[in-house]
């Protein structure tokens, strides 16, 4: 039997919710699949594969060096371990040894979030100890400075919609503090779209997630200073082994970064164009009013927003959309106000038609 949803008794899923880890994040392109296939069907000198794909990506991204890792989380843990061990092989073999005490990682308190896993868990996996700076609602450069001791190994900055946004220092400000005290600055930009600006802002290491904005296979990317990247590679002899990435995904992800840098993500105009017939169809459905809305955080993302009227509540409709195969997942944040949003970045025309058919049946 070939692969199918039925083989494992699974529901087909239409993902109109955005880049969600619980649904597998994103779909990869034919180009990326071809690179994964080449990886799956051939052997490589693995250490060369790691170094050379890193060098290729570094050139593309205009940085000293880069390392493909298994996830952004692995990138955090291995960056922390690298900056604590500073290239020591003894440390790679004994990552949690008492003989090394310089383990403090300063993190703005409002950045100590849970993105599905608490940031702190990944720091501790890398052998670091989180030292929070500032308060839940504010962190200034001075707040970071006052937490620096001779046990500080690095400053960590989380650039994400998950964090507190107001009254937080900028990446540039964090970089200025790091520079003043001769400390490395690590930026976790896992879900961010810009692969250049945090390095340009002065970060020493920047971490991205493979399947989020970049739409690659399961992977992560760390870019930055050559010495630090070499220290990260050394973790492959230690904690990195439990976070190993396969040759198929190293090649697939490298292709995904190349395509992403060349083509970017889908433009707002393209989304609006694809949304127009979908909105028209949705407006034909009884008790539904549909319109296009822009992303709340002002990103160039446009979505279909429907207001559910009549006897069924938005929450009931959301539940029924998920109940059958294909299970249709939407953005549920405004369900309390009777609103359901459809993010179409990973939804094609055929799937939009299935959504319309299913909603028509639900609203009958
Ligand atoms: C998603 C995310 C991560 C983890 O990425 P993975 O590649 O799934 O490990 C880390 N940090 C932030 C801010 C994230 O949004």
C-alpha cells in the first residue's frame, strides 16, 4: 500500500489557520521535495555536507557562516551550549560539568515565553541558566546591563509575536549592550520573515525555524559569526547528537532558503487576488458575511473573515468544520465575536472550494 491518509486512519487536513506547529507548520514546494529526494537517495561525507551547505547559505545571506540544525529549538540549545563551552571538547563531552560556571544567559523577562515549549527549557538543555532582566512589561538597555556579571555567557533576545511588545529594548539596543561588555548576542527570530536585518542590527547569532516563514522541511538555521558557528558544529559530538538532522532535510531546507531569498513569500496582491473568488463564494452562503481583512499585526498577510449569523454560533461552526475529513482548521481568536478567519497562505483553490462546500452544508 502506498502512503495515504487512510493507511494510518488519519483525517485529511486543510490548514486555513496559518503556520501552526500542531498541523505540521507548512507544505514544501516541488523544488524542495526534489532536493530532499536527492538527499534521501545518495550518500555524503556528512561533515562536509554540513560545512558546505552552511557556507552556501552564508554567502546567500551575507554572513560569516551558517549551520543547518534540526529545529529553531535545537538552535537555541546548541547556541547556548556553544557559547558556554567556547569550543572546548571537554565541555562537549561534559556539557553540564561543575568545572564550568560561566552559564548565565540574560533574557528580557517579557521574552521568557512559551512558544509551544518555554524558552527557558531550551536554554537549560544547552546548560545555561536564565537570568531575567527588567519586568514583565518593560526592559531597557540598563535593565540588561545591571544583570551582567562575570558569570554571564550571553544575552538572548526573542523576536516574536509571542513576547511582550511594549517598552522592550530593540535588537540594536541589545547589540550595543552586548558590544560594550564584549558578550555575544543571540537573537531567536524563529518565525520572522527577514533573514538579514537582525545580523545587520548587530546580533552575533540569529536563529530561524525551517518550516515557518521559510516554508522548508523540518529544520532550523543558525547564522552569524564564524567562530560561534564552529562551536555550534562541535555540539554534534555532544548534546547536538540528540538533535540530529538528516541529509534529506539539510538539502531540502537549503533549497527552501535559496527559493525564499529569491522569491520571498506570497505577496499581499497575490493573496488578495486568490481571495476574491473565495470571498464571493462565501457571501453566497446563508447567514455568512465575508470580507478581506489584513493581519492584526500589520504584516502583508490578507485573510478571509466571516461573520456568522443565524442560529449556529461561530464556535459551533468551527467545531463542525474540524469534525469530518477533510478537517478544516481556521483562525479562532475572534470566535467570541462571531468571527472566523481563513488564512489562505497554505490553501489552494481546490481546498477553498471544499471549504465553501462544507460551510454551505453546515449553514443549511
Ligand atoms: C516556533 C518558535 C520556536 C521553535 O521553533 P522550532 O523550529 O519549532 O523548534 C522558537 N522560538 C520562537 C519565538 C518560535 O516562534
